[in-house]
């Protein structure tokens, strides 16, 4: 924390395939919450990249649907930055299930743009550790990897 008690963080905001045509609205909400976008990349995940990204959920009943959905179209990965960015972004997203979001957090992004418990606009890292790992997934550091780090993802 700095002298004013703020805690600047970098975290991952991943826009899911269901709202890729509405990223403008999502980015507007991010800036309205005093967060800024410091990196951005539109890409399409293969089935196995989506499975790797959501590895922690591999034993869950919704895993296959989730991986299928996440690899069904383009996503936009963003590094966002600001005070308590990790929790601010998750709060901005709202409850996982879009119907619950409309009921319990009507100002949230999932309330506005989400469809259901699966197609729910975006992903936010659960902790600072997860944020570091997930940012590395989409924006691998080039140190030690030669001149290019663009080989991981195919273009949209
Ligand atoms: P996320 O990881 O995407 O930020 O969402 P979250 O923390 O709010 O939810 P989590 O429990 O981590 O679940 C990851 C994603 O899996 C899909 N899901 N579908 N019952 C279902 O059909 C179900 N439950 C979860 C959602 O896309 C959820 O965001
Ligand atoms: Mg989660």
C-alpha cells in the first residue's frame, strides 16, 4: 500500500465469446470504475488452450460446457490496472449466474449483458496469485524466450 492506502494491482479481465460484439460497453464500465486497460489482445482459444486455462475446474460437471463455450468464438484478454483491481473487477462482473446478478447486483456487467450461468460476459482472476498466472497465460513475458512471444495464439 502507498501513503494514501491504495493498492495498485494488475489483473486479468477476460471478455468471453458471448459479448465480444459489446466489448465497448465492457471497457466503458472498466474505466468508469477507475481502472485502466494496460494490455489487450483479441484471440481465439483452441479447446485445449481453454481447458488449460480452466484447469482448476476440470473435475466440475460444467467443465466440458465451459471449455466448449470458451473456445467457440473470439475472446478479448486485457490486463487492467488500478486500486484493488482484482476485487473491483470481480465486483463489477457480479455473481456468476447472470439471473442471480440481475436479482442481486442489478448494476453489474453480468446483470446488463449476461445470458445465464455459463454465458456470463467475463472472467476475473480470484486472487493476485491467480492474476499473475493468468496474465502470463495471455501475455507471456519475453525474457529468455527470444525475440517473439506471438507464437502461442493463432490470430482471429
Ligand atoms: P470466472 O472464473 O469465469 O470469473 O467466473 P466465477 O469465478 O464467477 O465462476 P467459477 O465458479 O470460477 O466458474 C467458472 C465459469 O464456469 C462457468 N460455469 N457454468 N453451473 C454452470 O453451468 C456453470 N457454473 C460455472 C461460468 O462461465 C463461470 O464463469
Ligand atoms: Mg472463477
